């Protein structure tokens, strides 16, 4: 892939990720807390926010692994739309995980 094509791919992907994060943030966030669901799951599971987020996000990583496996065996049913959604979901969960980790590091006084 040439650099221009890759740059277009990256710009398109981050634009899609941004739109989904904003849309889903309005759906899942409460009290101006973008990490509300992870905070609540952490309380229910007696764990950390980042652990809750990682667990919830693993389904998206598994979906990406399934895509790679499907392609390797020649599964022609894998559509661009499915790949776009699954890659975007995985990226967004990594961004949400970074948010959880950042909050926890600040709460524990590791970061100012």
C-alpha cells in the first residue's frame, strides 16, 4: 500500500472512530462521565475500570482475530462493512481503555 492510500485509510478510520465514540458516548455516558459503564461494571464485578473495559473489549479483539482467520482460509463472505465495523470497535475500545487507565493512574496519584 502506498503512503497516500495508507494516509487516506487512517484518516477515514479515525473519522469513523470519532463519529462512533461521540454517538455511543451520548448513548452510554451519564452525568458527563464517558466511562460510566466501565465504572459501574467494575463496581459490580469488584474489579478496576480498566479490567472491566478490557474484558468488555475482548469480544471486539476476538472478532478481529476471527476476520484474520477467515481471510487466511479464503472466506470470501467477509465484507468491507464487517471489517470496518470490527476494526473500528477494537480501536474504540483501546481508546476507552486508555481513558480508564488514565483515570485510575490519576486516582492513585501516579499521574498529576
